C-alpha cells in the first residue's frame, strides 16, 4: 500500500443482508464478507447507500458494525458510514464503531434540510474532532441534495483526521478538481463511486473505487483496477467492457430502489445472502430476478 494513501483499490459498499424486518442475516453477512475478501478487495464500507443505512434501526446498525468488524478480524480495513440527520447520532455511531475496532468513519452531508457551504464547513469542523476514527468525507449530492464543494473541501484540508473523499457525483470535472487537492494533502485517498468510471478515475489521479458491483463480482472489479495499475490496456478494455455490461442489472425495475434490489437479487442468485431490502422496498419479482440471472449468466458469473 502506498504510504501516502491509506485507502486504494476496490472497496465494496457492502449490502446489509436481512432475514426479515430489523433482523440481520448473519450467516449471509459472513458469506458475503468471505466472498469479497477472497475476491481481493482492499476494504469494506458498511452502512453506506448500498447498505441502506438510513432505513435501518440504530440497533441494527450497531449489530452490523460489531458483526462485520468481528468477522473480518483485521483481514481488510472496515469503513463505517456514520451519517445521520442528527449530529449527536453520527458521533455516537462513530464512537461505537471505534469501540468495535473499525478502521475509519465515512460521513456525507446531512440530508433533509439542505446545508449551505458555510454551514457545512462549520459542521465538519465541529464533528471531526469528536469522531475518534480517521474520517472519509462522502460527496453524494444525488441523495443528500448538497455537494461538498471543492472550495469547502479545500478549507477543510487542515483537519488532519480527514483522510480523503469518496465522490459519487458522477461529475468527472469535479473528480479531477478533487484529485488536485492531493497537492495540499498527499495523504488523502480519493475514491470514485460510479463503478463504470473506474478507468477515468484512475487516469485523473484517483485511488480506486467504492464499487457496488464488487459485492457480486469482486474479482471483476479488482482485476480491472490491477490492470489499470499495471498498465495492461488489453486487459483493462476486456474487463471494463464486462463492468459496463454488468451495469445493465441496475436498469431492471422502475424505481430508484432498483440499484439495491438488483444487487441483493444477484447475491441471492449466487447463494450468498437474502435478497430482502429494508422497508419500504420490496424484493424483485420472479421476472426481474430472471432478468438479473440472464445478465449474470452472460458474464459467466452464474
């Protein structure tokens, strides 16, 4: 690992396997963790968007943290999403994650009431010293309605506990500007969310990807990342073509929840964990599951 970048490579935003409402699928979680770690990932990020964190009870979030950290047992770093609409709840979850032995906290902008950039700067300056873990900031404007604007992040570079940024905006100009902040903080890790943009992200100076598809096909995403780092364009082209084809599972269904439904459906088809999403969402019906299966078979994943 490059000493200037604590987090590199492929870090899947782990789904939260459920057996029923508010009941963690522990066996499925263990199988999923073994699946991604054996697939070569560089860490796991729990309680993010793909992990449905805002839909989970605080009790279940804590159970997910303790179970994940305990089962991973230091094999890879565990990053924990601590975002909440309530400041004190984010701090409390981060404290619990630290007690469990997590490696870092991940924090996006507070959602519901949109914060202005001055408010967001003050919020981050206030909360960072209270989080007893290295802190990764998470730009997710599609869900939170607020960006970590580049000038705001530049003002926050002095906070030593901040170790980088995950960007899920899909805006490559923004991502390029984000990578330029490493001139001031060479220890920062800059990770991209939209998984099909992995080649562009690495070319722009990014350190890796938080790829939802790596829940399902970790070897595919890890292989593409390694090919990019090793400079083997033929392998990159072939593997990236498969990643682009994999994106078709996210077009199944008509609601925004289809991304999570498709990922969980694929994991269920692979026999890894339950496909039950958190309320208010429902599983894919059989026609949609068969469509997911068809795409996986076409990629030799099933």
